[in-house]
């Protein structure tokens, strides 16, 4: 339990360090939606607001494309990171960039054709709204390439722990979009086309700032087209598709719900939902950011076959993310009326109270969505085919569209909002029900809830987990390792070297890594006995430190300098070092 607490705390610290950046990245599109909707409602009119609402299903579709490519690539790269296969990561990066470029270029052409040729009759029969919608599509066509490419780059930069650059890119996008919205809409009166064009130009800035890093040649990942393995594109799609299905299904659900709303409520309902949904999109970025962090950690844990870290990621979701999101949801509900006044001021207009109820009901679905998103991601990474197909289908379409269709004749617009809450309850029941069926009983712990196979990773009795916080604990490590090795029947030679190596490397971390800053640190050590091999793994949250670089340094005036590290490298069968998401990970095979 002591180790579990340490591993949990280390992962928790890592999660909350990465979370602000991932939330900001997820907010990029949401902030655009808020800015566009505010300018539309205040400077253009309700018809333009309806046009933005009609674009929402298309936005969900391209969100699905981004999620499929980025999610699949991150999961594959995370597994390669866990196995330290850098060349395979390079190939995944190159394939992702080429596929993203092709898809975004085709999307731009489709948008231009639909807008200029007025091919949007399937979305609305209202001529005025369709005119604005056509303008919006033409403007958005300009930004399809940087929208898709930029989102992919942000995912890869997170893997390289270059979160500051993505922060700069996100801020640059927000500022550019806001300034251009004011110029194009409020000053030049370019209406819906101006709204979309401002977004598109902001996206070019967002992608450009990130791409500069790769042009400088300092990145771990590089574009390699000479020996590219195209078959991996299908693997990216295969792995990323289930997570993307939720967005694809949301696009379908949006079309269904928009049709039902127009039939039973009218275009005023579309405007109300667009206002509430676009503003809440800013806060939906928080579950999206939480998932982005967890996706990377889950992928690496599966690649390393680390069942404890895998469970701890889910524990952080339940015990940290859920309470945080619940508190945010309650605050949003309390602020329903002030948020509505950002869009509509006339309390006697039907759209006003429809929007208020949207702000009061929709936030209730946010905490529940976190559970569904995390289990869909886990199903993707661990190849649980049933779960990774059923959950997105229920979450995307069935859980919302069916309740809306059943309730809208009686509840009107509120049925659309309550359907989202019903959907969250349904997906949570499916998660528990799946574990119940697989275990043949209600899950009693996290391992049973996640249905982790017994064959996954190293059995608890075949590993030793130790947490080191100071030099006194380092001294005791040697004896603990020796006792473990003797219990497993390891020969005396490897037993001695294993204890010596762990003591040497852990001591280096405490003496040098812990003292580089004023933060509290710990080193997480694992000694595993598997298939006759001893595997020593050391993780810490200190500054990046590659022992392979240090062993090359020889001081003529002090031949003993770094002798401990050189000794470890001379005795081990294999040593692999990585800095994973800002965390040092050293694996020694003996």
C-alpha cells in the first residue's frame, strides 16, 4: 500500500501538471465557438446563430477525424514509448502528418463546393439561414488544413513534453481570432463569412507556431518519407476509430436532434441550444483535457505492462477528476441566468428561458461523461472490442437521440437537455454491467471494474515495489532487493549485481535529481522476475537525466567520476532510458 500511495501521488502530480495545457488545447475550438456565437448573436442576428448551430454536427464530424488520428497515433506512440521503439514512433508521426494533410485538403474542397453551389438544402429549408450557413462553410474551408494538422501537432508535442509551445500557440490563436472577429464582423460587417474567416486565419497561426519547432530540427520526432510503412495508417484508424466514433455518432445525433427540434420547437430551439452548447464547450474542454492526459498515461502503462499504474490512472479519474468536474458543473448551474444574458437580453423572448434551462441541465452530464470517455480510451488501448464499439454507439447516438425522440412531444426543448443526462447514466451502467458480466459478480475493486486480465503484466508475488525519498531509504533498498532475489531463486551473482545497481542508480537520483529544485520528489523502484530475467525499473519526476550521456563523460583528473553509472552499463544485458511526459524512466535487464 505504501508503494501504491507513492505511485498514485507521482501520477497525480503528473496529471495535474499536464492538465492545464491539455485543457487549453481542448478549449481552442470551444473559445472560437463562444467568440463566434457572441459576435453572431450581438452583431449579425438569430439567423446567423442558427447557422452556427447547424454547423455543430459538422464540427463534431471533424472532431471525430481529429480524435481518430490523434488518439490512434498517441496510443500507438505511447506503446512504442513503453517499449522504447523510437524509430517506430517516427514512422507513426510521418504517417499521421501525411494522412492529416490529405484529409484536410479534401475537406476544404468539399466545404467550398457546398458553400458556393448552395448544396446545403439537407441542413435547412430556411433560405435566410441557409445563406448564412453557406457563407460560414466557405470561410471555414480556409482553415481545414491547419485545424486538423494543428491538433495533431499538439498531441505529438505533448508526447515530447513541449507543453509550453502548445500554450503559446493556443494563446496566439485566441488573440488572433478575437481581433479578427471584431475587425471582420463589427467593423467590416462581413457577417457569417467574417466569423468563419477569423477562425480559419487563427488556426493558421495556431498550427504555424507549433510547426516551427519541427522545422528547427530539435524535435525527437521527424518526418521520414523514404521508408514509411503505410500499413500503419490502417492501424492508426483501427485503434483511433472507436474513440472517434463518439464524435461521429455525435454528428449523426446532431442531425437527428436538429431535425426533431425544428419539427417540435422551431429554429428558436436551435438558437437556444447553440448558445448554451457553445458556451459550455469552454467547460467541456476540461473533461477533454483530462482524457488527453489519461490517454497518454494509459498507453504508456499498457506498453510497459504496468497494472498498478494503469489502475492508478483510473483511480485519479474517479477520486480527483470527478469531484472537480462536479463542483464546476454546480457552479455553471448557479450561473445559468448571467450566462444567458451574454447572448439574449429580452427575458420575454422564448429563446431566453430555453437557453437558461440549457445552462441548468446540460452541466449535469459532464461528470458522467468523464467515466465513459476514460473507459472508451481504456478499451481502445487494451483492445476490448465489445466495449470500444458499444460505449461510443450508446454515448453518441442511442443514449441521447432515442430519449429526445420519446420526450420532445411532451417536454419540448428540455427533452434535448435531459437526454444528455440520461445518456451519461446509461453509459455508466454499461461500464458496471460489462464488469459484472465478465467477473460474474459486481466489481469489488478497480482491477475488476476494469476487467484487467490476470495474465497482464507481472504478478504481484513476482515483483518488488519500493519508494525512495531520501538516502536512508536508499541504503535499505539493497537488502530488500537481495531478499526478493533469493526468494525467487535468482543466482548469487545476479542477486549481488541487482542490489548494487539499484542502490547506485537510486542514490544518483536522490543526490542529484532531488536537489536540483525546491520541489518534493520520490523515486519509484520496481524489481520484477519474469521468464528467468530480472527487470529493474526506476521512475522519478525530477529534471530529465539520461545516464547514457553521463557515462560518456570521463574526467582525466578524476577517473572515478561516473564510475558507478559505467559499472551498471557494463554489467547489464540491456538498459533503456526515456523521458516520458516529463518523467524519467530507466529500465535495466539483468
